[in-house]
């Protein structure tokens, strides 16, 4: 897949053009994944922009984004493929009405095959490879990871009744994990790896400017500082970029231009995602609130 990007700087500029600000490390990881044709595993705290990186990559390349959202109990049929049983049953009844019979070979053909995300990515026939996002792989069961090995290693999916489908243009695969559990070494070995940190205050402020263009500059500065200091507390869920954007959007909707204690208390539900976190933040306002506090 060489030729998709010239270098890491090209990645950074093209993602910037679609509204995603990326640091040098993430730009390099995305460039290497594209150049080497290797899946990329992105890990980091919730809200640092892992999913958004895959979305921006697809937008920058103007290629389809195919998303597989993982969860406990995710099955092979939901991820790989399944058979259209309704159409198969209809075909059997039509054959019977004509006095014919359909055996297994007539029922298990591509006509009755339903592509799910992995097979859809393999069978994509566009001019550029699609971006396949395997989102929150750590939420899936351990056994599901084993189902990915053939796909990740060979960009192929085997359908026992039809054989193996191999990608003409292997998809750009981005897996994300919040580290809610440890992933198998076998999965990690098949991927390049990059950890995404919370953005620096300067980059966070620029992201907020782009995401909430109506926000006042003093509000962006004070909100960025508050969020950064809040992450140093012992919270159940440290506020990420998503929470920061929601918070500044809420404050702007309330026509707040300068952050005060009252504003923080009124809108804290956009930052704190549990009762304990709300209590911790409220008790720490004297330390976290930007001066002056009204």
C-alpha cells in the first residue's frame, strides 16, 4: 500500500485538512501502517481520539470507512459473514413450486452470502483500499480475537462452502483498545502499535477552537487548563477530548465567555461521568478552578 502517503508529514497535513490534528508519533504510526500494509493497534485512555483517527484517515484518503464495533458476545457471523436464510428458504419454496429440489450446493452460493464488516473489507473493489475500524477490540471475548488472525495476517476470509476470499487491495486496518483487558500476544504480534496520549494543552486548545468555533478564546484557555488539571485527580474516568468538546459546547450554548465557579458547577455533568467523580471535582474546585473564580 505504498504511495498512499509520501511520509508522516503528508499524513499530518492531510488529516489536518479534514479537521483532525495529529501529533508526530501518531502521524508516523499511520504512515507506517499504510506503507507496510500492517494493521495498526491504537491504545490509549477513552476520549483521546483513537476512533477519530481511523475516521479521519478514511476521510483524508476519500475511501470508505468500514466499522466493526466490538462488544461482549460478538459472534463470527456478525463480524465475518452470514447466510441469508430468508432468501434461502424462499429459493427452496420456489424450487418446490416448480417441482424441483435444491441441495446444499445450490443454497450456499454467493447469491445468498451476506457480507459483514471483515468480508466486506476483503471484497471491496474500489480504487483505494478501505479503512477497516475494529473499534474497542478489548470489549470482545478472548475467543473472538482468534477469529481475526487469518484476516489480520493474510487479509483473507475463508467461507467453508465457497473457499477463501483474499483482498485485491488489503484494507487499512485500525484496531482500538481502551485496555479494559489484556489482548493476546498473538494479536499484538500481527499489528503495529501506538499509544495515544492526551493532547498537549496547546493542541487541545486548537482542537477545541476547531470543534467549537463559536467558543470565546478566554473560555477555551480556561477550560483547557481545567481539564488538564482534572486529569491529575483520582477519577474513575479522566475527561478526554470528547468531554472537553461537550463541555465547551455546553458552556458556549449558555453564552459563557469566561469560566466561573458557578459555570463549572452548573455544567459539571458534561465532564464527570459518575457520582464519585462529580464529588471529587466539586471538592477540588478551589485547586482546579481558573483564577479569578466568581
